[in-house]
C-alpha cells in the first residue's frame, strides 16, 4: 500500500468511527441540531493527519488500527472543535472550510460555539472510555496529555497569541522566537501529542516515546511553515479555504521571508526523519509522512 | 459550624485552589491575557454550590476537603466556562455576571471564547492528574462522568435546547416533559455529577452512589426552578445579574405557572432529603443544602 493509499485508508476508518460516535451521541439524547452541527464540523473529506500520526506511531509498537481508533477519533474531535471556534466571526471570521461553509455559516454562531464545546467534551469522553485502552492508567495519561496539548498552555494559548498579534497588534514586531513559540502551541502541541499518544497507547519505553515526541515537534513545526507558505503562494481553489488570510498574522514566512522559511522546512524534515532512526525501516511510513507534510499543496 | 459558615469555608478553599491552578497555568506558559480572562471568569464571590456538593458527598465516605479539592475545582472550571460561553452576544448576550462585567465585556468576544475553551480543557487536566486520586481508574471514571455531564448529551445539549426555544421558537408550545428534559441537561447534569463525583472519590458502594445521584437530580431540578422563580420575581441588585432575562425561554414557571412551580419545588426538596436516609445524621449538611437551594434569594 502506497503512502497516499495508507493515509486515505486511515482517514476512511477515522471518518467511519467519527460517524458512529456521533450516532451514539444522538442516540444518547444530544439534540438533533447540535449533532448535525457536530457532524458538519467533523465529517467529510479531510486528510486526518493527526489521527494518521497517532495510528502509525502506535503501530510501531504493534497496536492495530482498530485499537488506536478511539484515541485517534478523540484527537480529531479536538482538531475539528478548534477549527469551528477559530472560524467564528469574533475570531478569524472564515466562511469556508474544507470547501464547505463553516459551521456558523451553515448554522449560526451560537450553534457553532456549542458544537465546538460539545466536540471538546466528546474527545475526553472517548479517551476515558474503556474501549480506548484496557488500562485506566493509560487512559488517564492520554486525558492529561490531550488536556495539556489542547489547553491554555497549548493550542488555545497559541490561538490567543495569534489573535493578539492579529487584532491587538501585539507584539508590534514579533521575534522569530515569539512566532516559534506561538506556532509550537497553536498547531504544534496537538501534532506533537498525536505522536506521543501513539507511544502511550503502545506502552513505549521512555526513549522511544522521547523520539516520537521529537518527531512530532518537527512535523508540527514543518506543518505550520508549509501552511504559511501555502497561504502566501497557494491556490484557494485547491485548498478549499481562503488564501492570503494571514496578512496581519505573525508567521515565520513574514518574519524570515519565504526563502529562509523554505530552508527551515527542509531542516525540520531532516530532523523529523533522523528522530525515527531507532525504529528502523518499520517507521518508513512516518518518514513519508514528514515528506508529505513538507511538500503538501493543500 | 453553621451551614452558611461551612458553605463559605468550602467556597474559600475552592477559590484558593482555583487561584493556585491558574497561577500554575501562567507559570506553564499560558498567555497572560488568556489567564487574566480565565481568572476573571472563575475568581471572586460565588457560592460554589457544585464544589460544595462534591466535597460534602465525598465527606460522607471520609474523604477530607483537601483530597476532594482538585475534583471540586475541576467541576467549578466547567461551570464557569459554561457561564462565559452562555453570556456571549451570540448566546444569552449578558453584560453582568456575579455583579461584574461578563468576560466578553471586560475583555472581548474572542478572548471570552478562548477563556471558556481553556477552562474546559483545564478541568480535564485537573481530573486526570494524580493529585485528584491515587487510583487512575477513579480518575478515568471522573473524566468520563464529567465529559458526559458537560457534553452534548448533558449541559451543552441543554443549552442548545434552551437557545432553540429562545432564538428559533422551537418547540412553539414546550411541554412540561420537554422543559424538564432541557433543565435536567442544562443545569441538572452538572449538579447531579457533583454528587456522583463525591461518591466516586469516596469509592462508594453502588447503592450509596445511586442514592447520591438521586439526591443530586432532585437538588439540580430544584435549583433550576428556584432560579426561574427568582428570574420572574427576583431583584437584579441582590442577584448580581439581570432579572427577567428568560421571558422567551421555556421554564417550568412559564409552563406550569408560579404556584405549581412552587409546589414542585417543595416536592423536590422532600425527595432530595428522603434520598439521604441511608446516610443518617452525617448527611445533615446535605439536607440543609437542599433547603438552601430551594429557599435561596440569589
């Protein structure tokens, strides 16, 4: 199976699992309007990069796709909730996401806020359920890790720094270090955790877990730079969302210029691949994932 | 110690714990603006009813206040996050909360959305941490219970039903059953879980846990009816928030009329107190709590 086939296969499995989880929510008494908005936010064409990384990292330790799916779906719920809230008029004010109207456009603002809130709680419900792992210590560790990655010291904090730059113009001239910190929080933390979660699910030894965390950090940083380069040079039709949205935002492309950002991207790719050395050839799919993230066109 | 002294004492302990937890967030790299908004949302004069119920229910099984504080603080984070989001212009559009400007008034809308998001993740981070309980199975069970109570089948779902009635006029003539379901989700689920969480922390036997769940359901339902009666007849100055906000909303007061709602309140008080029978006199403080909820003026 080629890399793109494997990516599509896991995306398909995650999609089916998410659909099932949302059916369960509806059966459990969640209001139809809310479930419809949560479906809109999560289902449909998407790469499912974070679930992919989790599944493949767990696979290094012999964890089957099926066994990694609950945690993978939880991670995707958090990612999708963050998109719904980030797209809100008070935040990035986006009308289009993955080629579809954003949730507040397809429904309305209050439904979008609640759909995001519902997805975040759902993620923790999934992680804490016995299906995720037989050992409650593993489940508690996954919850703690996801909460840290998603919270004020992670993704939500990064979004705050990003909007401070965008809306309040603070800081006036962001340093490279500031932008790196912002991005390590905003997009990096969840991608890093995707890789770490695979190691947790697989009961990895500390050294192996550290290696996957480093890999995840490099891939996360590369992902954001590639995204910023795409925003500068990309094609909105191919991307399914608006381009040139980040003009007021602090990115490494705006701070370093495109050629230096491109060079940094190549560096991160090499570091990500080097981090996988302890795993030998069975990590080839993760090496391809690093290349994919660096070279992606959408 | 009288009931009101005990309530104030626990509120003070919870307040100090929340302040410490938010200091830890700041030290852990959460942006100052975000932490300031989270502080604004959580700190200050408040009854801390949910933490009180958790602490006192856990106390029935010999759990010390100190040992119950992390879970109690987690519960309060969820309650406060829900207030921040519910107050947003796209939702209830409230300017005043606990006598202070709401978070989106004191800061702005995007900060309020993120502060709520940050508090929700923080709650799960607290519950999953070893400080909450030595046994990871207890922590995972608390996470699962809170996620269910807070999520689309609980609090967030109830808020959706409430706003559907308010903004979309659906259903046109809500039945008593619809309003009960809405309120059991919107405010009931978290109050019920506060009591159940005390039982979980205390490793209660199934029968004891069921008794506390029933108590929590009655107190939760009573709390909401008392709230609706206050909204109809209460004094905004005493309450620290606007009165007569619920004119368009489905409440038991609007469906049944005030006298029938008042009678239902007395019934729930009696049921709540009866549920405590297995615990004998050591549950007296919880009996007083039921009376307090029914008779509160703010």
